């Protein structure tokens, strides 16, 4: 059976961008609740933007080493959001909120991804991002050959993706989902509607290619 690769567009800050992302075909919309990010929005702002999402498009609340109080406030404000832990959160930290979550793995040299995924065995997915000094949104690609087969959780491919390279990334990694942020922007936190559409079209093209090889 052919599966469709899910698409998450992250770091949205404007109503028009949320609408354009949905129209392009995004399955999930990420709101960055990390104050040091140029794409940061407050929980209250995330609520305003999330109200525009239709049924079956999932809001994702991204945290980086947030306090339990900060996460609890956001969870109360966004009760239907999926949590994304993108910092150095331990398995216990992620589980303490009793909410479905995905865990980002920053692909640093020497990271044992199989062991990492096993530690976060209740995560809905492991999101693979490029390891840089800051957290996320680097626009840089990591070495996809470092993704081993047999990761125990669904894999979300991230890190420097855009319409021009996502097909190659999907063909090589075969992820369950892809995540894009800077690759569909005209400026940090400002999305480009044409770039989002091209990205989603490229994902669908990759799915068609994969289906053709499996038929």
C-alpha cells in the first residue's frame, strides 16, 4: 500500500501565511514558542493563528527547553496542539506533560539515532534536524546518509529542505513526513506562498516516484 508523506510547515507568524500553507496542502502548521527564535510567537498569538486551521490540519507547538509552567500554559491555550520538543528535553520531560509529542534529534556527529529513538519510545515521531549552535531554522542540510535503517519511530526529515532538494531527500531517507521552515521564506518568519506551493508539489512528485518504484 502506498503511503503519503505528510507535510509540516513551521515557523508561521501571519494569518496570510497560515491560509497559504493550508491551501498549498500542509498537514501540520508549526508555531515556535521559543523566545530566542526570529519566528517566535506568543501562546496567545499562536491561538489566534491556529483558529484559522480547518479540520485535519494539526497545530504544532514547538518548545526549546521550556519550563513546565510555560508548556502547561501553552497546552491550556492550545488543547488540540501536538507538542514538539526541540531542545535538550529528557524522555521524562517530554512525558511529564501527558500530551502527544514529537522529539527533535539534532544530528550531531556521533549521535546514535537508533538509541535516541528507543529512549523516546512513546514519541509519535522523531524529527531529524541539522546540528548547529542555535536550535532549528538553520537552513542547512545534514548528511542524509547518516540516517540508519530501522529507526523505531516514524521519521520526519527536516533541516535545510526546500522545493529543489526535498525530492532527493525523500528518495534517500523515505521519511514518514517532511518539515520545512526557512526553505519557504522570503524573510525569517515571513513565508512565501509560491515557495510553499512548490514545496508541497515537490513532495507529491516524490511520492509519485516512490509509488512507481514500488508498484
